[in-house]
């Protein structure tokens, strides 16, 4: 571990956006007819012919509707390094170029990689700082280490390991990396199409503590895996019940471990909206969340933002903060996502009393709950309890106080 030059002055949000734009200038992405010879249909799955990269299958949903889901048996690693740099807490961010990202390059965690990549099963260069993930206690203090479910609407049983390590001594930031002050990093969460969703999640976990096990009054205890979906069998040109199809893209870049590759991406037809409802009460802010599942969660129920419309007024909620982002660019082709915090109507707020019984809060479904800031913050930190949708929405609460919204 060497301290060396830590690149000052600290970059502004605008400078970081320009950095992403410049980083992507040497990358080209081209849609191609197919993925041969690397990608084949085998055993009802579209998969890589040589490595356990990821696969795409066609499954039957609850009503028999066809659903395209990605299968990735490896638990991906997402690691963020934290250190004191020039007297300020800072995080080491990397510039991540993916063929399907809106903007092509986003800022992300120090490491965002599958074992296939950092073990170099595809060839290419090594992953910087992977030795820290292998033995974090030798380099500093583990602030967070927990596993979370992936996007159950599109992944078949996927999980990721989120790791935050505070270094005893900061490392040099090589090309493609940048130490960013913590307050600037949090400000990035409010910027459109500038940070990956993995970084959104990690920045909310920097100050969290996790025992590695689910606990607390809202924890859902699960044992084993739920029922598997029925495979229909992938066919080229298939379109599922949501209008999602698969296309192949060729990427050539100087910024990744592998310089050139061809891969399939899920191609959507509609943007996705994620809305976290809240009310302000004399006792503090409360958020509406609900337990439910998704096709790829294999029967497990997680906490999601609740779908709330007040039954007394019939009015929807008022949007107080919105940010636009895209799904993981290595799996989706420019899947636009809009994340919003929404506040219930003023006449509803006036009826809410923090000491009143639950039925005096705006009515939600029986599976839903109203949680305080502290309760939801604790829940998000617990492994395997919350959906990606809820964790992304929580990043907007974490980025700035609702009192200034």
C-alpha cells in the first residue's frame, strides 16, 4: 500500500461528468446479427460456449406468460474503498463503461465484477485492488459486508456481495479511478445517468453495520430456495410478455479488462418507474413499503416500495424528488429507470398523527407497512431483505434531507 499522489484538487460533479464522457470516447458499440460462435442455445438456454459467463432463459410465469430471465450462478462482488484523503473522507470510484448504459460510462464502485472476470476466465487484464477483497482485514477495517438479492424481475436467483472497506492508508488511484470526497459522492446520487445502481446501494451502506444475518422486527426469515420456474426453452427472436427481446452487441474498448467482446443484452420497450411514498408526521417521516416477490426471486418475499393511493381522497402522491438512471449496462440495452420520492397530498398529511393508531395513516394493502427513517435504514442494511427497487429509492433519501425537498 503506497500513498503517492492522490490527485487533487477534489473533482466537482461537473468535472466527474466530463470525465465519464471523455472515458467513453474510445468505445464503440455495434448491434450485430447474432453472437456466433461465442453464444449458443444449449439445454433451453442462451449461453456462452466456453465460460460460465451468464445465460438467458425463457420461463413461464404464474399465469403461464413467457418471461425472459437472466441466470448468473456466480455471486458478483461490488466493493467500495473508503479512506481519509487530504483530511476528508473519500471513496475510490471507477469509471465503468458498459455497452448498454445510458451515457455509455458511469461512475461506479471500486470493484464491480463477477468471479469470471476477476479470476480472468475470459482472459484480459487483472482487476485492480482485488487483493483487498480477498483479505480486507489486512488493509483496513470492514465497514459493511452483506449479500443482497439482484433484480428479481429480470434475474433468476441472482445475488451480489456488497463490501465496504476503510483503508488504513489510501492507495494511489490508477487510470480510470478517482478519489472523490464523500459529500461529492452523495451529491452524485441526485444526478441523472451518472452513477451505477451498484454505487447507489453501496453509498447508503458506508455507515451501516451488518452482522451478515437478517435481524430486527421487520426481518423476513427464509430457509433455502423457493420453487424454480418452469423453463419453456429459449428460441432466437423470442419476445416475452413484457415486450422484452434479446439482441447482440459488439463492444470494442480500451477501458475494460477484456478489449473486445460480443454479448446479448435484454432490450426493453418501456421505461421503469420506481416510486417510494412517504408522509411527514409530527414524529418524523414515514415510508410506505410492502412485502412481495418477483418471478426471479424463487418464491422469496422482499420489501419493496408500496403502491399507495389514498382511499379517502383518491389522489396520487406529489413527486418531490426524481432521478433518472439505467439498468446494468452489461445486461440491458439502455433500460431507462425513473426513481422518485412521492409525498401524499397535504390534506392527508394533516390527518396523520405519529401517536395515532396505524389505521389513521393513509391506507395501504395488508402486506404493506409504514416505517420510520431509522427502521428503513436498518432494514436496507440487512442482507437478503430488500429489493433492488427499494435500495435504489432509499439512495435518494440518503443523498439529502427531505426537509429541503
